[in-house]
C-alpha cells in the first residue's frame, strides 16, 4: 500500500529553525562586512605609503634632473666659449 505523502509540520520548530538560520546569515554578513572594512583600511594605508614613496622618488628624480641640466648648461657654455670667434682673426 502507498503511504500518504502528508507530513506533520511542527510550526514552532520551523520558525525556530528559520530564526536560527537567519541569525547565522546575519552574523556571517556582519563578519564579512568587518573583514572588508579591515581590508579596505589596509589598502588605504598601503596606498598612502605608496603615494609617499612615489612622491619621494619624483622629488629625487626632479632634483637629479635639475643637477643634470645645470651640468649640461655649464658644459654648453664652456663649448660655446671655445667656439667664439677671435676678433683679431679675419673672417675669411
């Protein structure tokens, strides 16, 4: 014989299970949220550190470039001074 597919449902127990599952999901969501906030704070600190390093590198390179330009300008002036025409010599 076939049994009846009807089951008895304990409504109070079902509600209790639903509340427990909901509480577990909410706790998991909150834990994930706090982990993401911590990760975001870490990333912001790292970004701040990288920006600081980048600024130091740019400052150093800019200073070196200024020194290089000054050195090249001095060398150019020396070379131009050597090329100046001697006024006692004729043009041709």
